[in-house]
């Protein structure tokens, strides 16, 4: 088996219990949906969005983490370079 072989794509089944005391915001968000497909789909969306944010592919609105700080610095550098003397002088 080579190093880039993918594991078999088996479905993952999970059963878990969530109380409001554990994660109030998550609980409040999920409880607005009736039991079943709608609630499961909402949990899938939240999990996938969280995975994208964690991987840096999606920036959370209002985030003040390292990635947004670096973007602000890069923009400032570009703006400051606009006012430097031209190369032809």
C-alpha cells in the first residue's frame, strides 16, 4: 500500500448527548430545530464551518486573530510604499 492511499470511505455514526451546561451557545442554536434531519444538518454545517475556520480557509466575521492582524499589516505596507520615491529619480 502506498503512502497516498486513502482509507475506505465508511460512514461515521455518532450518538452524543449535549447539555446546555456544556456549551450554551451550541445548545441554544441546535434546540431551535426539531429532532431529526434539520438538527443533524445544522450540526454538520457548524462542524464544517468550524473546520474551515480552523484550517484558515474561512475567516470568522469580526475575528481579531493572527490572520486578520497580518492582513492589516500587509495592507499598510502596500499603502506606505505608494508614497516612496519612484525608481526613476
